[in-house]
C-alpha cells in the first residue's frame, strides 16, 4: 500500500486523526518506537534534560507512521489494546536488547581484564544509570560508541525499526515464535565473544601471575602482596599497550555481531 501521507495528502492529515482506530495506531507506533529508542544505549541514555527524548520518539514515530500504508487498527476492548501495547513493547525491547548484548560482550571482557589487573577496586559511577562500572569497561565502552557512530550505527537502529514495521506490522497479536530462541542463542554467542575479546591480554596477565607465584616461592621474604599488585597493574598496562593494534579488529567484530543480531532479530519477529 502507499504511505498514509501520500494517500491523504497534506489537507487530509488532520481529519485522518479522528478516523476510527487512527489514534490507537499512532499510539502503537509510538510504543514500539519509544521502547526501542529509550532503551538503546547512547540514544536513550543520559542524565540531562529528558525533553529531547520525547521529541525524538514523537518525530521518529510520526515519520514511521506517515511512511506506512497500513489500515487503522480497530480495537474493541481495553484488554485487546493492552495486548497490542505489550506486543509492541516486546518487539521494541528485543531490538534494543541486541545492542545491550553486544555491549555485554565488551563489558565481560573488560571486567575479566580489570579483575586480573586489580582495577575493579577503582570503579566509577555512571551518572545516567547510577551503576558502578570498572574503569576499563568505561574506556572500552566509550571507544565502542565512537566506533559505532563512525560507521553510522545509530542509522542501523532506525532502519531496523522501520523494517520491523514491515516484517511485524501493528494490528496483530502474534510474535515471531523464534524470537526467544534467537535471544538465547545470541546471548551465548556474545558471552563467548566477550571472552575472545579479552583472551590476548588475559594470556599475558596469566604469565604475570605465574611470575608472581615463582617469585613468592623463590624469595619468601618479599612482600608478595605489594609486589604482586604493582606487577599486575604494570603488566596489564603493558599488555594493553602492546596489543592495542588488535583493538580495532575486535571492535569491528563486535559491530558485525551487532548488524547480524539486528538482522536475526528482524527475521525472528517476522509474522
């Protein structure tokens, strides 16, 4: 079907708002869009004035609604409307959860490294969520967001949202049967990716731990607690510096996982 804006024209848009089911349709578009945008890291996070988030959700929802050629959703009861809202929230959450899983992979690897370096004792508080986050996780997350913006990753999210309305249009109460399985599979893949992300540095830190153990056995008089702390921090920083060229391929792999996850999510929610 043609987009709604093409069907009605500029003079008929106001009258169309009062057509049966039109307000419900707009609300469902805003529900899915809001669930995705408000829960997507970098787009929905932030401790500043929240008015821009409302403007973003309204503007993107309006663009998506006017671009669709779907008939209005006729809702006969409040229970049916609640079910429609729950479905749209689930689909929006599923797409946003893909990026959260990719970030989880990076955070798992960073926390493993930080734990070996004893850096997890120096945590910083994220002002947008109030959660405590290790220093290395904060650094790698900032680098990942910069990489995501450099390849227009935020455009991928908007395109995935637009395609989701084509594959799983509003007005239906069914959800793709493969969606829970896709999330579980992607979760396990991201956990493995997080370990692979940290594996090179962890291998060098393991050698540092072995060296500390040998020193403790060979020279018992040495205060191994103080020496071990310095060696772990110094060895970890040296490992990060030496293996910094591998950071770009690792970020590229995470971005590919993000694109693959969005596509798999869209395929799973197709009805």
